[in-house]
C-alpha cells in the first residue's frame, strides 16, 4: 500500500508522555487528519483516543542506508581484515541481486526499520544496472524496486541515486570500474543525471542525489552532480578511511573535504557521511558551509573505521544526523547512544551531547528532503513512535532520557503519516524475521 493511499479520516492518540519540541510533556492528545497533526494538547484526558504505551517520540530518520548490505549481518566476522576486505564480501552480494530479489530484501529490511521506529530512510543507491553494466529495460528498475519496498513496508523513502564513475583513486589518478562495479556506473555524470531525470517523486518518495566518494567521482564530474542535484538533498561518503585521504592528497594535493568545497558540492542541502578522518581545516569548512554530517556509529565501529569528531563538527556549525549504513544493527537508539558513548571514550568526559541533541540527530528528516517531518507539532507529518517504559531495559528510565536506555525492541507502536504500521511490536506485514530469512537465504547459498 503506497503512502498516497493513507486515509484522511480524523484520528486521535493519547500518551502519558511525549517528547515535544518544548521538551517532555505529560498526558498528550494528538489529533490527526490527512496524515498531519491538527492538534497536540498536553495535560489532556484520553477521552476516546487510542492510548499509546510509554513515551511517544517523533519518527526517526535513517539518513544513510545500503539496503542490500543487510544480507551480510553476522557473516563477516570470521576472517578479521579491514574495511577493504569486508568490501569484497559486500561486492559478492551485490553481484547476485536483480530487481525481484532486491525488492524482497529491501522490503524486509525496511520493515525491520519500521519496527525500530524509523519513518524515513535515505537509501544511498548505486546498484543501478544488471551485472556487467547492461541497463535493464527500465533503466531505473532497481530504484523502482526500492520505491515499492518502502511503500510495502510503510515508510517514506529518499532515493539518493548515486553517481559512480571510477573504480578507485591513488596517487596516479582514478582507475576504471572493475567487473563488479560496472553495474554501479552510467559512464559519466551527465549520463547519470539523464537516467535520474527519469525518476518521479511521489508523496512517499523524494528523489535526491549522491556522490559515492571522491574516489569514485573525478573532480571534473563533481560539479555536474552538484548542479543536477540543485535544490534536492545531496549526500557523499567522506573520509571514512585514511587511505581515501592519502589518495586524494596524493593526486589532487588537497583533502577530500577541500576538493568537495572547491567544486561547489558543500552547502546546507548537502550531507557528508562518516567524516571520520578530518583535519581542523576540514571541520571548519564543513561547519561554515552548514553541511550536515551523518554519523553511522555501529557501522564505523563494525568496520574499524574509527571515531569521528562529532562534537567538534557540531560546535563548528555542522548539523548532525544518523544512519545505520550497512545494518550490522538497525537501531537508531543505539546509533544515538553510540554518538555520545564514542565521544565519552575519546574525551574521557560524560554528557558530550544532551538527550535532546541526540533526538535531533536521530530525527533530522530535513537532511532527506522532508522538512515537514520529525517534530510532534501542528502541521507536521503525523509520525508517532511509542516506546515502552516498562521493559527490562527501560523500567525506571526518565522519559526524557529514553534514548540512553531503550533499544529497537522496546518500540511498541509506529505511525507514519497517520497510518499505523507497527502495533504491539508487530509489523503489518507479519513476521519480519521470516521475510528477512526468505530474502537472504538464496544469497547465502550462492556466496
């Protein structure tokens, strides 16, 4: 069922606690019509409203996802190695997918996100063509599979269609795409933009853009992507690994951040992902540009990337968002908590981010082009996430500090644009674990 089919009938919910823009509120009634909040009233009685358990939060925004990476969970820990050796395992999965198997895997993955309270996902999409690089009859067949997957799972999608031109970068320059990477590329940025122009937006999907990295898009192509993305979200992997910095410095004689700045990529509509290994000048550049930085802490620790300078970036003026990236974990509570805990490990101080700041990072829908979501207020999209306060993990927790104790398993109810997608911890599609198993098993058999 697509988001455009959501009923416009008036609905009422009531919660003992809710995290409103003004802070923790008690006894809150939410009235919804046409998928938007028409009233948010604290200190009210339930009346005939549906009672939600625990504390209600805005819907989470998963700002960085590679849906097909979900097939790798629990499969890459037997051989040690680095990010680069993990990437070979990832490529093996990418080589197997077609529009049908991608639809099945992405639907199950997005349903898992809904169970975790995620109401919008930003899909960093570069799995465009058939193996070997031949175009499907519909050049956007893989992107359309993602559109359908999100609609079936009941969440909104920002398709960050990704330009991927080169296979890598070293001090001598860019290398061509290898056999697996051929299906990622369109030849050049102009042909990428031509294909993306064939994608249509809907009430459930926004079309954004992405630059895979400075490794995969040469400098003379960066501006082409930035201009094609004008007015829409533009995302880019940045400085996840020291090797990327070394290669960029060796060939371009500048850091990846400086290169993006010179080519006009940075700005308030741009989000850089990871930003783990930055210079002080890089941090100042990102902050002054108002560029959002998306941290993916569970991925960054799983892949041994390192701990990025989150607080320094925030203090410099860069807004922060969060993503689950390769889905070693799909749990925005854990991503938010890890943002703070990694800072504690690095600084030896507690309270680097206040709970409200963590919630802002976990609900930054505007970085995905949904400026009217992520807030429990009149006029906003009616997203509600009810988190239990009586589980073994959350019992005794202060409602305003729930991000520091809850996990995705504590999500009871999820409403997206006024449509109830999760009730009592169960997704409208049924057994999500079974859906994941059915989607992943064929890929395991071949890899």
